[in-house]
C-alpha cells in the first residue's frame, strides 16, 4: 500500500513472464529445473529488496547461485560421509 | 447556582453555541447549553484576503488579522473569522471557499467535540463537575483524564432492539426489545399499536444507548415512514427539538477492497449504534468504541461507524489545537523530488524474510511491541521533523506517546490477570481499540489525503523497522540461533536444546538493548509448520503457518481457517484436524496423527453426502467488488446477487453475499432466497474439493513422510 515502485516479488514475476518464450522452448525436464532457479531466488526476496539496485535481477542471479552452492556443499558433505562409511 | 458531577455523554453544536448532556451521579440526564465561539482562518494573497474581508463584513462573523502557526510553513499572517453560531460554521465557510477557492483555509472542519474538549480540558465520557444557572452552563471542571487506565464505568441504560429476521430478506413480524434482564417482543402487524408501544417504552425507559440490528438501514427509516402514515409523532432523540440525523449509504474503496456502508441514523442526547452497520464494532464492541471515543474526542456513535483513521486524525487535530498549530482543511505538502536511485532506496515496506518451509520443533516467536508507533515516538518521526537533526518533539510522536503508553499498560495488566477474570474481556476490547488507532497512524503518515501526512516520514518508519529487524537477526545469529522467519515486526528463532521460556530471555534482553524498542516472547511452539506455495512447493510463503504452543494453544495465520470466505463446515473440520495434530509433541510425532485426521475427513464427507451437515454451515460469503453490470464473467457472489435482483433486490459494490454451491444452471443458490435449496441439489463435490484443499494445507508439511498424493 502506498508504494510507487513495484515490489521485488512483482519484478521477479515480470522477469519470469518475460522469459516465458525461453522457458517454453526448453525440454519439459529442463523447465522444472528452470522453475527451481526462480524458486531459489524467491527464497531471498528480502535480501534482493535490500540491495537497492536498479537491476534487481543481478541480485536474483546471485541468490540462485547461492542456493546452488548450498546444495553443492550439502552433497559434498554427503559424499564425504559415504566415503568415510564405506572406507 | 446549581452544580452536578457526572459523565459527559454527548456534545453537539447548536445555533447559540453548544448543547451538552451529562449523566449525573444521581442518575439524572442533564441537558445544558453554553455560549461557544468558533474560529477558522484564511491565509494567502493579501489582495484576495482583503476582498474576502469585505465579503465577510456583510455576514454574521467577527474578523481579525492575526498571526498563527502552520506546522510546515511556520508563522503565517492570517484572517481569523469568528462566529458565535457553531452550527452555521460549515455554511459560512462553504460560501467563503466558493468565492475564494485559492486561499488556504485552516481549522474550518474541526469537529465541535474536539474544540469543546480542547477548550475545557474535559474528554468525552469523562467525569466532570459543572455549575449552571437554569439550563446555562457557567463552568465545567474535568475530574478525569482520557489516559486513566481504570475509568469509573458509566451506568448506561441500554435498550436493544432487534427485528425477528433480516428486513432485506423478508418483512419482520416482531421487534425484540431487551432492557436489562427484561425481554419482550412488540408485534409489527399494526404500525399504529407498535408506534404507541415503542413510544411508551422510550419515554418510560429513557435509554442512553439504543443498540439495534438494522436500525440504520431499516428501523429508523421505517419509524419515520410509520410516523407519517399514522400521525403518531415518535422522536427517538432525547433532545426533542432535533430530528434524527441521517447520512446516505455509500460504497468506498479502502484497505484494498470495496466496502459498503448503509445509510446511518444518528441521535442527539442519546446514542444509536446499529451493530450490523458499524465498521469495527465486531472487533472490539461497545467497550472498544467507548475507549476510542474517550481518547479521540469523536462521539461513540461516529467512532463505532467510522474507521480508526478518522479517530487518529481527530487526535492529531486535538494535539494541533492544544499546541497552537492550525489544522489545514486541505493537505498542502507533496512528496519531495527524488532521483530514481533515492526512490529505489526509500520506497520499501517492512522486512519480510521468507520462512524455511516445513515442520520445525521448539521455535520461539518474539514480537516487537507496537513497533511502528514505538519507532515514531522514539525516533521523533513526524512529517515536520523528518530529515531534521535535534528537532523538538513532532506532532505525531506527541499524539502517540500517551496512546502507546496506555496500550502497553493495559497489555501488562492483561498478562498478569487470570484468563477467566471477568475484567479480561473488557480490557482486551479496550486494548484492541487502541491497537487499531496505533496501526492506522502509521498508514496515515503516507496517506495522500492525510493532513499531517508526508510520504518521507512514512518511508523513514519502514526504513528504521527494516534496520531494527536486521539488528535483531544479527543479535540472534551471534547468540547461535537460527532465524526461521521474520515478518515485519516478529521473528521465529530456534536453537537446539532451547525450549523453556527462560532459555530465550537473554536473547530478548539483548535485542531490546540493541534496538531500544520493547520486545516480548509471544510463546514457544512445540512445533510450527511454515507453508509452501500451492503453485510451487519449493517457494515459501510468508506469514502462512500453523503451530502449537507448549501450553497446547494453537496459532495459525494465512490458512483457510482465517479466511472470511471459508465455510463454517470447512473451518470446523480444519480446526478439528489441527486439534488432533496438536497432540503431537514433536515434529517427528506429527505423522503418527495423520491417520486420525484422515478418518475425521472421511466422516465429515460422509455426513455431507448423507445430508447431515446443517446448510447454514455451508454458506459461502463473498463481497461484490463492482456493480453487477460491471462483471464480464460473474463471480459466484455476482451470480447469487443476480438471483436476488430478479426478485427486486438492489446491490451496491462492497455488499456481502451469502450463498450455497448448488447443482443448478448458475452453480449457486443465494441464501436469502425465500425458497430453500431442494435436498440433493447441493454441490457436494464442490464442498469436498474445498475441504480437500484445506486438508492439504495442514497435512502438506508431513508430505516428505507420507505419500499424500494418494490420499487426495
């Protein structure tokens, strides 16, 4: 209420719909992964909003990378545990 | 000279000054008059002011050139226009404004009650001591303050009048009358006998408050009509020289939705409140409306019908009056110029930190108490002080400080009381009424028509709140907590091994010390579930959660149970399901209770299919968002309205419709139709779908543990 600019959530929605021809052309299996990237960005809406950038999509890309790095770290840990377990 | 002590019941303008009504200690209703001059001001181009002066010389007004303070512009040369006829002020001002529209006007639309209380230092419903000759008030002395925590209760005489059905649906046959322990009915078959009966009751009982259902939209207009038809004069006012004051019905857009307000009937010397046409009455009832009247200076009848915004505006006007600041009729300040980068930096709301989806155990919820008002007071945020260093206390903090302190005191008393104490309900209503005033105060800083609003001050509050929330997050993380979710003014935190209330005390103290804003522990959840988006299970949704506190109390936000358009039946079953799940002490135990929930759902569906669910539990309520002609594809509410329109009913945007989902051409059956829905015509499949959706909400959090897709 009382906002002049659109919110970060709305900006992300707009970017996503702008990219819909891109998404449409992807394979169904890739579309699911593509949606996952935006889901990852949406987990960090507050941080993207705090960034005060003219191009919030840059921060959204960082948020996607951040989630990916987290996932890699979790998987690495699991691999290490498995290696230890299996000697 | 006579004297009396009592409560100030009503104040209104008349042609010779002011009329006031006092409810005296010896249970009398005293009507007094007093001379009362009212002044408004005009400022602007001197040649125009000179012309206005010449124009006003012909009128019944005294003129003076003086200097008064504008909140933003400082001292201004103004023309003061004083009249001793407060009731004629609006007409005089209206004429002047039409002649000289480009002048700036001040103090022209201040409610008379505010002028009276600021001049006499009394307050509405307050105790006072009066001296009078005949009917003329000689002096009035306040004996109480609006900020008293425990005001002496007013011995009000309350008469309740309710028709035996909704007059919009069918013609009522009886009017139920309730006065104290007595209850009886007056037949409406013969208007003549009814009018005689009601007139006798009003004279005999002489109520202070007439509390009605449909009084605004049906009873009072009907009384006027019957009075004309039967020739029996019935004036429901205590002041017999006045007719009932009526205001027309309207639809307006506020808080993101269209709201309909029926025509209104106001009384003089006593109050009339229509429970069905009072905006916030359902929220805090008579006690809340009285509390708001006490602190805002707007009469109970108006406060019950208006939004809290009108109350907070009145409080700001009172502060201005008491501090010699003029109240502009129209807002003159506009948003300052900003670069795009500055706009991007400033134009934000509160901090919303997406939750971590799923079930979490031993989670503490901590809330900043009245965060926004506390920021405004502590950091002196007011439209005239924003951006200034070491400015004196601004108008807004000055207005809010006592309100904030009173609410905190009421809340402290409430937290110490046994929940079964008879004072709890009243105190809760009063605290809630004050809360709404505080809540809208922030919104009004940024509201385009608020006289003392300026968007920069609004932005300063949210910017400060975001900073404080980040500080709180950092403090929590420094102390080893995981922050699961943050929502504007509350945080959900968790740490392994922390589950007692006292475990979180050091955190609360540390946050309070860092931010300087009071913070309280709302409670510790045994478990809480943060929900995912229905569209994509990987996307979290803020402020949608349910959980159970350690004492077994459920708390839920944003789910079907909280939505007004959910049917009672779905709500009941969703609540029952949550009560079953509340038996789980840990997230791990949650899944053990799912079979019980499934059995509950199956039983409920069986009851629905066999017609054992009362139809009124299946009513869906939805609002009309536009006129019926404005719908391209009519919503279910619009389709129900169309059914009623065929039978002569009229609808305005904002009106609420009740209907059942039915297996007929339009898919709905308006509840207000005279004919009831035939058995077997109920769209049970649709209701089962609604129930499944509500159940998915509460069972989704344990999806990782169960193959739920098969269940629904």
